[in-house]
C-alpha cells in the first residue's frame, strides 16, 4: 500500500532557505589573498546566492547547464555552491592544481557554459581557455581590481538581479554539482551529484558519530572546495547553521593556526600533509596557540598512524579518520571508537582510531576477494572494496566505456584493497591500481610511464609510489635507457614539465638495467616497491 506521507523533494533549496530563516546572523569569515578578513552573515549569503541564481538565469543559464568555478575557499565560492544549484544549474568545481591542459579537457568534456573565477587565478584560465566552450566569464575580485575587458565583475553581475525572482521547481533527482576524478588511468571522469544525494550526505555528515556538526561549531574547511565538494563540509555546515571560516589561498601552518585561534575553530578537515605541518608548528613551541578546547579534525586522503594521532592528542586536537571518494560525494566511513572498545584501554582505542572506520549510514560495503567471493568481516581477509548507496555514483558522466567500474548487481568497485573486522571497521591495506597518493591528491603512475616512454632515449619506464616524510607518497621513476643513449633524471623531468603539473612530476629518476615483469608480461611493480622500500629521497640524504 502507498504511504500517507507527503512527497517532499530533498533539495539544496531547502537548506538555503533554512539558513536565512534560522541563522541569519551567523558569521561567514574568509581570508583574502592579502590576508585581510572578509566577514558576512548567512542572511547576506542567502540574498547573494539568490541574486547569483537570478543573474545566471537572466544571462541565459538553463536547467542542467554547467557553471564552472575556478576559486579558492571563500564566501563567493559558497554562494556558488547554492546559487547555481538552486537555480537549476550544475556547479562544476575545477581543480586549479591540475595541469592547464587537463583543466581545459575537463571543462570542455563537461560542456561548461559559464565560468566564475577568482581574479588571482585569471593567469591560469588564460592557459586553458582555448580548450573550452565557455561563453561568459564572471570574475570575483579578491584584490579590488576591476574585471578585464570582455569579462564581468561578480558583484556587478549580482547587481543585475531584481530580488523578485522565483527559483524554478527542482526535482530531488536533478543534478546539482559535478566533480572530475583523475585518480585512475586514462582521461579524467566526471561524477554528477543529485540534490537528494547531497541533502542525505549532509544530514548523515552532521550525525554525532560522523562529522557531528552543530550550531555551536565554528567550521574551517581546509580541504579545497574544488576537491570532492570539500568533503561536503560546506553543505553540512550550512544545514547545521554553524559558523564558517574559509582560509582562502593561505594553507600554511602559521596562517591556519592563526585562524584557529582568532576564530576559535572547533572543527576542520584536510589531508594529512596539512595537519603534519600544523603539528610540527605546535611541537616547535615557538608560539603557544590558544585553540578551542574541543577542537576536532577530520583527516582523509591517506592514513594517519596511531603515533601521529597520539601526538595531536597532546595538544588537545582530536583527529578523526575518514575515507571516501569523489564517486561517493565523498563520505564513506568515519572512525569513531565504540564505547566498549574504548573501555579496553588506550592502546586498543588508538588502533581503532587509525583505521578508516565504519560505514556511514546508508552506505553498504563489501569486500570481494581475488577469487570473486565476498570476504568475511574478520579483519584479516583482504579484497577489493565495493560500495553502494544514495550518494554513490551509478556511472560516469558521458563515459560509457568506464562501465567496468560497476558490478553486474550495481556495486561500485573502489579500487581499494582492504579488510573489515568483526566490529565493522574498514582498513585500507593496498590499492588495486598503482596510483600514488601525494598530499591528498592522486597521481597516475601509468600516465607518467606512458609519457616517460615517449622520450627518445627511454626504452621503458615504471613509476612507483615511495614513502615520503612530508607528502605521504611521491612518485619514483624507474627508467631503462635505450642502448647507447645518454639521458639524465633532469632531462626526464624537463621532458614531462609540459605535460604534467609540477607536483605530479617524479621527484627523482633511477636508472635500472631492466624492469621485472609478471608471467603475462606486465610490469611487476610489487617487486620494484620491494626493491626500493628503503629508498631515501635527496632531502633525506642531505639531512643525514
């Protein structure tokens, strides 16, 4: 029988209106490039987000049109998160850390019609604009400079709105945002998120045993808003009515700690690289920072060992492990320790805090072994992690050839190898694809290999991940020269510079006689990783 409940659509429009009705005086603070602070409120944010939606509609945006952003974390980017989506458009955040050619490909593949860009990032836009179909460029002035000829200033654009506009009706299944992932081989792949998925993701994130956001929190998303929806933190914080603080382009430890002290941040999230730098600053003792007494931080992107979590505890910062993917909006797990496990003592608690955690509500997880069977939750049997849920992608945007990422019964193959224990705690043990996780960003080893082997002096090349004291992992290129050829590591790096962003380049190149292969002729990277497991980077060798 049918229920007697209302068919009420779960859309971000409700979250935006809730912010105006209940939290109009709550602050939104942003650090600008000159380090000055911009302050506004949820009430003003609501007005401007609505104005953006109206202005875009008057400029010709139709439902489903993609509006790209090329921006740091700040108040205007938050307005884009809601203004574009609540007008029926699709927010498409561009990752400014990628090579310009890759950004151009992504914007072109997505079919972006509009671009909202920070004035400080216009030089980057100039490098890839020829690869896109962008019709109108709207410039957010963070420096006070006027928009260049042929472009429109963001505030001037918002001023075209009348304030009398009525947003269109939106279905909860409509697309609201999209991100591209380039963590695996081949071209970057797009994921389109639905309003329903984003609302459910935000609600689950706010739960006590997930991110636990509430009105009493002061939230600082350090994870970029162009990276997997900033882990959904902007949507969750607005839903909860929490004060928001955006660091802008200043992600160094001193700047972040200054904001943490000044605004009394109680919750933040970022990759381990960021938090390691903060920890080093705290341990240096150069300044005694007065942090919020219940400061907690979500760490994702790569694992933080128990020793690192323990070091943070000494400064009153509670580190929470999380795991997710762009294809998952991105929250998949969170590692709060169950009460009966805490009762077993500090050592046991640290062991569980170092795992990736238990699945979020509505996220189903299973582990499939190499022989195709579902692994028991025994904490020992490894296999590839598969997931499904209301905010998990069912396909990639306009990319049917990537359908092998989904099983016949509809589960998403994550590519991560893991175990799940009897308590339901998942722990990543390896990755099925040889991608490299550097400072929270993926680097494709195969893409690097293919490019290196395009060098005229190279016979073959394999790229592996090697542990790095700062960046978690960095790429090491193992190269076989062609007979009689003369080539240096610097030559290889110079050859790659036009094809990859600087941070994606191998830090070092080692020349080997041959690359070990499997019985099927594939590179045996496991043997290479074993060979170079004790490799020390140049900076480490100098330090010793």
